[in-house]
């Protein structure tokens, strides 16, 4: 049964897929927690090619390098082909809807989509979890370190916890069905290098203890579907206070989210996007209105996304003949 | 039904109970995680008295203060009576099997037993979780701070996570049925003040991140009954390296536990006891042999306990006429 499925996909010429955006860090879960978004993501098409290796045929919506070794999708795909010892060739087309530098896993989506699509066409030799290290190579190109906190949720869906990156150890966490995210993207540039530079390399033991208490409670809240506990756990007194200065009107956004009924809010990835989590899409839309009200008073252009947490990672939309 | 049960207990003269020992900290879960032990604990008898308030009638096995306000069980019981606005009186007898200062929650057991027993005789007006703050008053007397990481598991059983102490926020975590603990108590004194003094008040962000990744993974492993993940998560690179110097032959103990097949090991509470967790009592007994081998080569007297993790807290053994 598994073999016939594999052979069937091997005869396919290509696949069209949705590569989801993701939120990394998630308050107390700095550097380890991530979640997958349903309504925001890139569309990609992966097609077999007579030419071995990877060719990025075109990228719509953004000006990004087409040379495979300089493109996150290309690098991730090449890592997969090398591990699979494959002499096959693939073409990648990307409709880039997630803006690079927005802080919702733009590079991770491209990398995850590339490896998930090729894996599909190879007859699914790898699990989604096993694809994470290949996608991490894309992250290494994009930001200099092969982190997994965006590619893990983009591939595995829901909430993920990266216990360790070397060797890789990722936990797929259950995700309450009603959980929804609101993301505001202020259109300013926050350089990852700046976001790193403001971090204090030593932190108080007392606050670190509070942080790991919150991470433990947050994981429990996901299993228990306890939205109140989730809300109480969505606190970050270590990284957020340092990084808040990089995001205009951050304190007002947080207050507005809370007043609008959000379970919690924080910086998405290394910013500038700010996320809030809510119970249900209605609540998430109310939070969006509250965020909008804060930012329309400013001169800063912005966009807002509202999305359920996506239970699965990359979605395959259509087999291509 | 509940009312008749309550009345029935109100007519009881007393109760004999088992107040369990507990392990706090549990590697990465410093200051927040704790677990309850099945085979080690105090026996207590709580009886109604004509005299309002609390009288400690006698303590067998240890030389501890009988004056209620100077005794952890007395202080905890008085906190409960005050909150309950009760003019009733109770006598407490303690058969103290857990050695004070051993690092397995001796004071917590007395405090938990006292409040659980009185609550039982009052007709159970409080849940086990609601009893935690009263028992914490005993801890305040015993060590100067009203911490909950031993009293929470002693009252609630299994694994507990204290997300916050003020206001109190405790999560009851599921506990895999086969999980068993081995505890070696080297009969030396480690002063809590020394154990506190060796702690570094600032820690590296990198290690703190690793710690909260492990706490999150450990909580997930309990829900998933994933003993391998539990084992990988039982790591503490923050507190253990500082405190290890207080415990003779700590490194050898850890190596011996690992070689004998333990899932992980660490300092119990603030020491001097060292615990290991294993899958199954057979494995836990093998770990006990390995610990014994390390310590019989030394001049230091010791005792070793082997116990399943207790799924429930204080156990009521017998109603007293």
C-alpha cells in the first residue's frame, strides 16, 4: 500500500503547495516554541526537471536570488537531494506572499515548502520531522544560524518545541482547535543583527526560573486545552523587555490586545511583527481591530493578518500533470 | 451524597494518614517541579480535641519542637484553621520517618499531612490544591520562604509544576505509571543557606534557553508517556554544576546511575539526597545497587530508598474512633 502510493507520486510531474507562515518564540518560549499559521503563506510549485539539481525558475512578489545556492528554498532542497543521494532534478516556482524580514517565518516557509514538495514527489521517504534538518539549512543561509523554531512548525504544523538543535530533538505539541492568532506587521525594518545585539547574554536566575515555569505551564495548557493557563503562561520578562524598544508603540499594542480580550501577545520571531493569541477567530478579529486602532494613529504603514493555528504543516493543493 | 459524606467525617474522632516524602527541583525543573514518593513518608494521627487550636502531642523518631507555632505541622494547621474561621481544636501525633534536612521534603510532609488530615475531619471543604497555601506556611517556618515545590506534590500527588507562588498557580501533571525513583541520602549536613549561597544569581541566556527547552520537553514527555524524551530532558546545566560540590561523589553517583540504566539523576531538593528516575521498579532497584556500590567505598553513612512515583498525595489509612 505504501509502495503503490510512493510509485504513484513518483509518476507525478509536479505539485502545487501552500507553505505556511509561522510565529517563533511565543513569549516565554524564546528560541524553542513555534506555531504554524493557516491563512498566511507562500504558494509554491515544484516540478520534475531533466536537469539534475535544483533550479528556481521564478519568484513572484519579491526580488530574491534565483541561484539555488543563494536561495533558501534552493539550499534546503539541495540538502535534501544530497542526503537522499538523488540525481534527480526539480524546478521551483515561488509566489512569495510572506514578506521577508516581517518576522513570521518567510525564509522558513520557502525552505519548508521546497523540501516538503520534493519529498512528496519522491514518494514521501521522509517524515515531516525528518525534513526539518534540510529546511534548517535554508535558515542557515537566511540568518547565519540553522535554527528550527520556524521550520519545525511550518513542516509539522501546530505548536512545536525544539528541545535541542544538535542533535535535533523536536516535540510536536497538541494545539487546541480554537486557538487563533492575530499578527500586525509594522512596515519598518528590524535587522536580526540588532534584535540579537539588544539581548542580554546573562539573565537573572529568578527571571529564568519564572520563564521555565511558564514554558512548562504553557506546554501543559496545550495538552489540557486550558486557555486560562495558556494566558497566564504567555509572559516573557527576559527577552521582550530588551526587544520592545525596537518596535514602535509596542506597549500600546500589548495593552490594546489585552483590553480586546487576547490571551496574550508578544514579538513574533525577532520582529517587527507582533502577535496575539485568542480563543476563537471572532476574538482574534476583535484583537485585529484593536491593533489597527493603535497603528492608524501613527505614520507607520502596517498590515494585519488573522488566522487559526494550522494543525498541519505544508499543505499539498494540487498534483501537476 | 456529598453532604452525608461531609457529616460522616465531622462525626469522626480522628484519622491516621501517610504523609509522603517528595522530590523537588528535578533537574531542569529547579524551583518549579516536584514529585511525590510512595514508599517514604511520615505516619500522622490527627484527632479532635476539646481545646481550640492545635496541639502537637508527640513526635516519634525526631527531636522537633512540640509548640504548635514553632512546628511546621502546627503552623500549617493553624493557617488552615484561621482561613476556615474554625474554633475547633485538633491534636497531632507524628511518627517522623523522613529525616529533616535529607532533601526529600521532610517539613513538607508534616505540613501537608496536618492540613490534609484536618481538612478530612472538617468534611473536605478544600481541594488538595487549595490546601497548598496553608502547607506553604509550614515551609515558611522551616526554611524562611513559603515555597510550594514539595508541598504541592505531597498534597496533589504525581508530578506538579508551580507556575507561580504569589498568587499560587500549580499544575497537576500526569505521571507515567511505571516511573520509579531511587534516592540515596548521604548522612551529611547540607545547610539550605549554603545550597542557596552557591547559586549564581545571573546565568547565561544560552543555558537558560536550554533549561526552558528541557522543562517544556519534560512536561510533554509526561503527557506522552515518552520515557526517552523524559530521559533526554532530565538535564540541569544551571544549578546542578554549582551545587554538585556540596555532595560528595556526586559525579560518580550520576555516572553509576546512568550506567545502571536510569533515565536521569540529580540533586533532590537542595540536597544532600540524590535521586534517579527509572522506568519500572526493577530498573530503580538496579540503580539502587549502583548507588550503594559508589557509597560503600566511602566512609559516609547513607540510606537508599526505592519507590514508585505516588499518583496521589497524602493517603488516609484509617478512621480513628
